[in-house]
């Protein structure tokens, strides 16, 4: 055990309510973050004392605004936040953890297997690389990945028509949204809002920027790019003949 792992506090009582029958797995995930997560540079050692409130519960309450039974892609999943806490509280979801760095995807795969998360898939790659190769999803999630305009450029094109991106943001959410409106419009976004989740569970509550798209997620440019990516190459067409 690392020195940082020794700093992990016991789970607060509210965590039992939030994670329910998956509470033991949530505790194990916290231990993995505090130990292997710190050793591998996935989270900073200073985050360990506040892992429950700032990370695990902060991400788990995102489930309040995710519809039932949908497909989800967690973009830039990193150490699995918010994707893994969301998966623990929502077994009805089919979740893809998308992450470009090998050391992070190795960690994610180990966590998914150890916790028995059969409804979670780990994919190594960047959002722009997998467009047209992965099925479009109902919901894209993200946390602390990039400014909203850049994040939307990665996440929105992965959505199905009329899907939504849910980005966990901090105090600057309203300001970021205001500054990103022009870029969002070009990406086919038709509605935006800022919502608070986790009342009575986390303090302060988690802030979520909700970005909803119309029938052309990503706009015209990304529709063409997606179609091109999904089109079989000449070589593969030749092999099928």
C-alpha cells in the first residue's frame, strides 16, 4: 500500500445509499484509485483524502440526469471518472470508456474485470479517431477533459440524432457555456442548460452542462466525416467479392 492509500478515509454513510448493493465494489474502486491510481499517475496523492466527496459521489450523482437503458460513451475517461461510478449505480446502461493513453486503458480494463462490470467496455483511442467506427450513443459524458467548446467538438459527433452530452463542470459552467454557444451551434446543438445534481449527497452539488443535439450531431461537416469513416475501404470491398 502506498502512503497516499493510507490517507483514504472511510466511505461516508451516504455512499451506501447511493451505490446500494454495489457499495462493496465502490469501496474497492476507491482503494484502487488511492493505491494503483496514484502509483500510475492517474490521480494526484492530494486527491485521496477527498476521493469520496469530490470524485466517487460527485460522479455517481450524474446518474440523476441519464435516461434509463441508454448507451453512454465516457470521453477521456482517464481513471474512470465519471464512467465507473456511473456504471456502479446504473447497471441498466451500456457504457464505453474511451481513453487514448495505454497506461490508463490498462488500469480501466483491470478495474472493469475486477469489479465485474459486464456492461462496460474499454476502448483505447481519441474521439476523432473512433468516429464512424463505434456505434453512435445516446449520451456522451465527460469530466475535466477540456474547455466546453473543444470538448463538444470531440463528444458531440459521437452522439446519435437527438442525443445529449453531459459534462461535469465547476463554477465556470455558465461562463463556459456562454463562450461556447457559437461553436455549439455549428455542431448541430439545439438546446443547452446547466443543471445541479446530488442535492443532499454532495456539497456543493455537482454542476452539469447539458448539450442536446438535433438530427445532425456534429453538424454537416462531421456528418460527412462520419459517413466517410464508416465507408468500407477499397481493400475490404475487394476481399468481400
